[in-house]
C-alpha cells in the first residue's frame, strides 16, 4: 500500500504558478508543451481521487492546449507570441500572491502585540500608543521595567544584602489586601504615594506590590491606569 499527497489549489492560476515555480521555469519563456502535460496529469489525478474539477481548471487546460497547438505551427513574422497573454496574467497573479503573503506575515507578527484599549490611553492628543511584545518580554524583564519606573520618580529603594538569607516580609496577598483597603476608603490609590509612606522602601516590597497590582487588575470594578509613560500608577474604583 502507498499514499499519495495531492496538494489542493484554490484556482487554475495557483496550480499553474506552482508547476512553473516547482520546475524553476522562466515565466517569460514557458515551455508550454511540458507545462501543459503536467497540468493535465494533475487534473487526471484529481479525478482519480474524486476531487472536484471545476470549469475554471478545465478552461485553463483547454487554453494551454490551444497555445501548445499554436506553438507547433510555423512562426510568422511580426506575429505575437501566443504565450504572451498567459504570461501577463501569471505576472499579475504573482503580484497579488506576493502581496497576500506579506499581509499574512504582518498579521502573524501583529498577533504577538497588544495595544492599550482606548479607555486606558492617555487623554492628551500627543500621547503615543505603547506596544508590548508578548514574544520578546518575560515577567523578570517586566519587574525590572517597573523598578526602573520607581527610580524615575526618585524613590530610594534600599539595597538587599545578597549574602544574607532572610524571611520574606511581604506576600502578594498581604499587599493586595493593603491596596484594596485603601481603595475602599478613598476610591482611588496612588502607587507612588503608597511607596513614599514607607519609612524604608525595599526592592522586595516594590516587586511584591507590583505583583499585587497584576492580581488586582483581574478584579471587576477596578481600573488601573497611567496618564503618560513613567507617571504615577493609579488604582481607581469604577
């Protein structure tokens, strides 16, 4: 037993272009006899596998046979190449094919990006839409960006002693509860004000609070936003 993998083509020009590309044939000098034989052979295979051979494929086959018969006749002076009309259509098909492949590539690349929803964007007209690539960034890089954001606000973060092993002072749960309590009291929480309230601001607290914000972002009735890049992060009740 053996299996045959038969490609499915959307139309006759796709099949014809495939045959030309597969054999690396010069599209301006098509060996019409060879291409016609291969084209008809493929249609025969389609019939054997009970595939639907539409009138478009049959029309192309008859066109190729007609051009093949004209090529067998003696060439008259100043007579147009009988392949020229077919070549023009194939070149036009190639333009649209290349364009569709580029658009598909852009679509695939765009699937790795998410832009901010309209309601979360800055209200100023000169604001730029920030794009975060999910393909190129990790949670560790995200935390580092957040720490650099706090430095931009002149918040002094105490350095941890890497030689010491210590018990964690904060948890995501405790920081989440702390932020939610403030939110219930004031309906609005400034993250940088929360940091400035701390007598000694540690990297552990900064990162844990950031993770708490990510946790809060999943809750209904809560909105988290910035006015612009590197500005304060605001948690507000909707």
